[in-house]
């Protein structure tokens, strides 16, 4: 359920109004993909549902919403679409990649494992 042909991506204000204070689980037709928690001040926490979480921020850039995560050198930019209360996203960097869409919302805080300590 990606963007309809000719649909315009939502802007930063509409994106912020929809996501702030929410924890959304994204997926594809193949199943769940990851979870993101959106906080005030454009702060985010992302997990691929494996217990490893990364902190970051989002910001608008050239009509897209970009995410900069700690420990990752390159930002990830997406076009987000909101239709009938359903949020979907297409990555800017990977043409032809399947769209992500919100498959459910979580009321529980994200479960993140502590730092890995090893030898």
C-alpha cells in the first residue's frame, strides 16, 4: 500500500502532527519490518524488532523526511504519504524498494536490550 500515482508526500508539519507521541510498527506485504517511537523535539528510537534500538532525530529535507541515527554515517530519507489515516513510506535512496506502511500502533514502550559487553 504505497503512494497512489501522483500523490504528494506529506510535509514536516503534517508528519509531526501524525507521529509525535506514538510508537508505530512498520511492515511490508511480507510482514513486520521495524518499530519507531516518536518523541517531542523530533527525537526517534528505531528497532528492527530485534531488541537493538538506535536513537536519532528526523528533519525535513528536499520534500522528504530524513532520519539521522547515532552510529550511522548516512541519513535515511523517506517520502511519507497519509491517506485515509494510513501512513506509508517510500525510501528516497532505493528506487523500486517495497513501500513500508504502518501495520499497527503499540501502546507499550519499546523494549530495548542494554549495551553489549563482551571480550
